[in-house]
């Protein structure tokens, strides 16, 4: 088995010097065909390819500066995080892949304009922004595909947050995973809108990493997931190529519910929904029955992400007051 450290080492120059400052932004992303299950837990290599859309201005901004006090320190949204917190340890372990024992103490300032750990994929934008900032800070000048593969080792879905618009994360076949990275699709869809329905914003009980492990280990239903994902990926490409919104929405909603079916079939059962999540789903179905083209997708949490087009925005906002609406493609 190849370690993350070995993978990154192969791309680093012999001499590393840190700049005075580096700053990078990466968008969050919402998967229309989900990543659920790893074939390699060390490198976060997925069992299935996935496809997402990036959330434009919503994401993470990360700034790195050399530590004047010789101590690694981490701030999240302006608040310093305890060195032994899970957040600091995960983030600094990732930085260490690049420093590889060299004395380059760092201060990391990261800001999310999306709720952290509320099923809105802040780890995706967080690791993508950190990877981009490290590339600048250490003047590595690596290709986006390489940076995407590195971001994947922080969090799988981060591989897709290196790019804007529609992004496919290929599963790849190589043992070192360097062919498993995000690829931006050329397509644009200016009328596409994503509505974030915040059912709950607290930390989730079982994170995606533990959730997918439990699903693979205990749910027989998981065996059908790779087939569902492969078929959905084909349908999504067709929908994007022909601008067939109903096909896009239906495929994304069915894909999310299929993933949740495998979670529910796990033991102990994994049900990320609250009664409010179910009420929101039923509201979407009722709106569709009335002729409004609105669909939803959900990740490992209680929140819904609505999919609709610009012409229907007013009606969707009326049905879901207070939702945050994102236009992933600038017109
Ligand atoms: C349900 O990328 O958070 O949001 O690779 O273990 O960090 P790790 O998992 P993560 O999983 C995201 C799962 C998902 C679906 C998706 O975004 O594709």
C-alpha cells in the first residue's frame, strides 16, 4: 500500500522555501452523482466516479504565513483552534505531508462562508483551498490535476472543489491514485440554480468517512450502489449535453435517495434525516405535482439542496422562505 506521504514526496523539489504569505479560495461543491465508498482509505480513492457542481462564491478562503513564534497555529473563522482539536490535527497533518519534517512552522487562517460540518461540504472547500495555498506558499507550481489529487487525500470530495462549474472526479486505476482527480467539464448552464435549505446547522453525529465505512461493512444493499452511480453518471452527462433539466434533476434526486437507502440499510442504521428533512422532501414532491420543476439532493446530513432553473426562482423562494440561492455559472 502506498502512503499519502510517498505520493506527495514524488512531486516536491529537494529544497523548499516558504513565502511570506499565500492565500487561496476554493468553492464548495454539491455532488449530483455522489461519492460513497472508498477502495483505498489511506488515499481516499473512491469506489465510483462522481460528478458535482461548484458553488461559485460559497466556499473557503485560506491564508498561510510563516509562524513568527515558531509554533503551528490554526484559526477558523477568526477563532484560534486548540492544537489538539480534531480540526487542527487534520489540517496540520495535511500540511506536514508537504513539509515532510522540514522546519517550516505555519499559521493557518481559514474562513468558510458556509456552515462548517452541516452537510454543506466545508471540508471539500477547506482542503481544496489549503492545497492551493500550500502550492503558492511553497512555490510548487503544480498542475491543477495534481493539486486535485492531493486535495483528495485530505477529503475525497475536495478533489472536485479545485474547479468551477461541473466537475467529474474520476475513480482512476493507478495504485498511487494520481489518475483519480477532478476534471472540469466544458459545459455551462447559466440558468441553473441551487437552493440551500438549512434544516439544521449543528455538527453531524456520524461523519461521511465513518458513515461510508459502516455502509460498506454492514449493508448488503451497498453492492448495487456502483451500478446505480455508473448509470447516473451517464444520464447526467446526457442531461448536461442536451440541457435536459428534468433529466438532470431526476437523476440527481434518485442518486441521492439511492445513497441514503444504502445508509439506512447499514447497522447500526444511519439515518441522517430529521422530520423536517422529510417534510421538505414532501414539499418538493408536492411542488412538482403542481408543475414546478424543482428537485433535491442531500449529503450525509439533514439539509436539502434544491435544483431548479432561474425562471422558477421566485416560486421556489416563496415555497422555501429564507433559502440561500446560488448561481453556479455566471450568465
Ligand atoms: C455524501 O469527501 O467528506 O458528501 O473522503 O472521507 O473526507 P472523506 O469524505 P467526504 O465525503 C463526501 C460524501 C458525500 C457525497 C459527495 O460529496 O460526493
